[in-house]
């Protein structure tokens, strides 16, 4: 049961974005992209540890900001962005804006899956309760940040406008950082971040689907 709750949400979300894409992506690229998402948990772990070790102090606010916006949001969202930029962007299969959302979600859920296993089985918070809480909070948060990143990254690639590249990185960092920051305090305020992120992501995804719905062929010309 614990294992099912640990990996189940990632699988369900992954299948939703893959299967409901009008123009399906190659399975090989999906698998490789997912594995990249898993692999970047390794440098993320080292970087987060380095930041925490050198900048933590006795201040709750300092540490919440540190874990939220630096050793959480900045490190993890930047690594996901780098996979999009240096691997996915070069693939021929990446040929329309919706693809950036699909591949972004695959990266993030690869990351979230291994991170969840580490939290549920190997951290000081290990156990079924952690698996349940993260199933409706941390895992969806990773996925929804990817929708935002993918939407703006796709806009950047197929419009060539640099402002979208900045938004693709900055907005997920802000959401992720705010979520992690609020996790340091009681009353579950972090769930409000997930709710706002959900609404924002739905609007962006609907916009991308509406654009895709009117197309007969997938291919669009990259501007970058």
C-alpha cells in the first residue's frame, strides 16, 4: 500500500499527459526524458546539501527561505529546465508547443518519483503518512510546475521571444519556493500554493490544447 501511494500519483499524472496529447510522443524519448528526470535528483541532492550545510543557522525564517527558494526551488527547477534546454529541445520529436508541456511533466515526475521514494523510505519522515501527504501535495506541485515551465518554454521555442524563456524558469521557481517555504510552518498553508498552481496550470494547459485542437499536423517551425 505504501509503495502504491508513493509511486501511484506520478504514474497517473504521467499517463494523463501522455495519453491525452493529440499527437503522441515517441516512447523512446519519453523513457529517456523520464530517466533524465530521475538522474537529476543526484546533483540536486548534492547541491541542496551543500547549500543547507553552509547557509543554515538558528533562524526559522532564514532556513525556510533557504530550503524554499534556494536548495529547493532554484536548484530543482533549474535542473529540470536544463534537461528541456539541452536534451529535449534538440529532439526532432519536439515540434510543437504542447510537447514542451508533455516532456516537462515527464522530467518532473521522474524527479518526483525518486524524491518521493527517498522521503517515504529513507528519510527521518519515512512512513505511510508521508506517502499520503506527498501524494496530494509535493507530487502534484512538481507536475504543475512542469506544466507552467513547459507552456512558457514551448512559447519561447516556437515564437523566439526571450521573455518566455525567463518566465519558464522564474515562475516555477517562485511557486516551488513558496510551497517549500510554507512547508516549514504549521496549518498546511502550502496547500494554498498547490491550489493556485492547479488553477493557473489548468488555464495554461487548456490554452495549449485549444491551439493544438485546430491543427491537422503536429509540426511547427522552431524559432530557436
